[in-house]
């Protein structure tokens, strides 16, 4: 019932051009999400600690890294929350971000590049007509950034045409499909047809 009322209210107020309607929208859609996000973060931290402790107790694969996870979580909470360390301006918190979090993120994205290259190699093998078209389009788009002298103009024009006509048409079709999926899922949730978010089938 709460989902039904809130869902139809948000749908109805969108078509009501009144300042009270706009105020309610800003209060519900803009002011409440940060509050809910704080509780969601607390739930996420508790879940992380619980799962990590269970993994350590069961000696799951790579369980030793669980101690690193818990130590990093505890140190960030300590330096960020304990008075005297300056909260967000804490030098210790900034050091952890600069020399632990950011290098780790860079490493993860660097490893992701190898997986992308491997997937591209498998996808671009010209075993069918569609794979051949995909391979040719990818080559044209990549050649656009290479100095080819007199051929550069033609490569740029063809690359722009590929990106702005067939590629854009496919993107729009995907966005329309995603939009219809969002609308249908939202209606199913509002009308009570979809109840998986409540832990029910």
C-alpha cells in the first residue's frame, strides 16, 4: 500500500504544475534520498563486516584478504569519525585515499582493459556477416584517429556517419527498450504484481 500510494503520487504530481506539488516532489525525491542513503550505507557496512567474518571463519578462498578489508574499514572509520583527526580534512584519510584507494582503483581498471581486449578479440573474429560488419566499423572508427594524410578527411566523414546514423539508431532503440522496461517494471511494482523486493515470489 505504501508503494502504491507513493508511486501514484509521484506519477500524478508530475502532471500538476503547482508550487505545492513541486515542493512535495523536492521534499520526497531530493531531500529524502540522502537520508535513506545514510541508512543504506550503514546496512552495507554491517553486511560487509558480516560476510567478511564468515569468510574468515570458513577459510574460504583468499580468506586472508578479509583481514585487510576489515583493517581498511576500521582505519577509515577511525580517522574519519574520531574527534581530533579533522573528519573529511583529515590528512590520514586523504593519505589513504591518495595512496591506497586510488592506486587500487587504477589497478582494477587496468586489469579490466585486458578483459575488454580479450572480449573484443573474440567478438571481432569475422565468422559471420554481422561480425564482419562489426569488425569493419570498428576499424573505420579507430582509423579516424590516425594521421592518413589525404585519406583522413574520408575516414573522419565515414566514422562520423557510422557513429551518427547506424550507431545512434541502435542506441536510441536500446534506450527506448530500457525506458519501456523501466515503465513496465515500475507499474508492476506499484500495482503489486512484482513483490520480489519484499522477499516474496
